C-alpha cells in the first residue's frame, strides 16, 4: 500500500518558511551583524522574486513526478532504506543523514564542475548576505537538483514524508545561516552540529580558498569529515561576493538570471572548484 504524506507535512515547509523569514528579518532589523544603508528592501525583493520564480516552475515541473517516484520506490521496495526491516525512528534518522550527505556532495559538485558553477555562482555573487540570500538560487541549478534528486530517492528509497521533513529542516537552517546576525559565543559550540551563520559566511567569502570550503547544508560535520572545513578569527568581517560580478548590472533581476551565460574566467576553467588558490 502507498502511504500518503499527512497534510501537516505538506503545509510544514511553507509555514516554516514564512515564520522563519519573519523572525530572522525582525532580528536583522533590530540587531544586524553588518549595518547596511539603503537598498535592503530592493535586495530582498530581487532575491525573493528569484525564489518565487523557482517555486512556481518547480511546482509545475517536478512536484507530481517527485511524489510519483517516492511512491514507486515504496511500492516496489526499491532503495537502500527499504532493504531489511529498519525500525521507523532509525529509518527516519538515516533518511535525514543520507539526504544531507547528498546535499553536501551536490553543493561540492556545483563548485567543482564548471558547467554547474555557472549557475551556482549567482548564489555567491550576492554582495550583502541576509535571510533572503537563502532563497537566491538560479532556476537552472534548482531544476538540475530536482532532477538528480529523483535518482537519489530511488537509490536510497526515501519516502515522501521523510523528504518533506528534510526539506522543511533545510529551509529553516538555510535561512538561519544566511541571516545577517551574530550568535556571539554561541556560534562556536553550535557549529559542531549544524551550519551556523559564521560557518556559512566563510563560504560566501570572495577569497577562493574560503569559497571552496564549508559546503555542508544542515549538519556541519561533512566538511570536517571530508577535509573541506575552513574557519578564521571570529571578529574578522567577511567580504562577500565574486570579483567578476561586482558591477551594478549583475544586481538586477535580469543580470542575475543571465549569469550562467557569462563566460567562465580562465582560472575558473583551469582549476577544479573554480580555482583552489587566489
Ligand atoms: Zn556554494
Ligand atoms: Zn549560501
């Protein structure tokens, strides 16, 4: 029998998205890490517009097929998690861990493969990082991610409920670690477990050795395990962005959308992870 995801799980992601956005936006307004002048609303508007476009296109193209593939895996008992009778709580924990490991790998591939980097660099070209930066991903990257995830669901045997819960956790943690806030001394112990604002700020640095580090999405330990972890002094501010996309023309909605078409710089093509050094 095919199990349907309960209604609360379907509504969890949009509800958590709006609630987390409201809480973090308020926190950033009252006590920002970096004080910004004008343009906060325009910056947010562009990032949210990109996100709305992604949401609509993904809903039309991948929503039904993702549910269908998860049900197929369940009915046919395909995938790693369907081998043996794993108890539900353990199965759930494993599903979250495996999905998160896949996201670490996928993020790393986005830095290592020039074709994928063309789209992913839009996320990194953001000159000011805040909660809305968490939604700033190019549609091409999102489509590629959704397509590959179908294979991951089949391979791992992920159930729809597990996927919905993982996605809800990701949206909350991603907004949290992009927020223009400081956790002060709490950041250090917390980042042993999850990706914190300080941990992810390093990933948005324009210094390439830092850009090519800290790929984890939910749990931070993947970077420690695979040697891609990078930190620096707590107080040193991070200069966000990419040198190639600093001009104002890249800050418009149109500029953001056409970023994948811009040719790669020589060093982006010559070195894996778009240039190990700088
Ligand atoms: Zn990245
Ligand atoms: Zn980011």
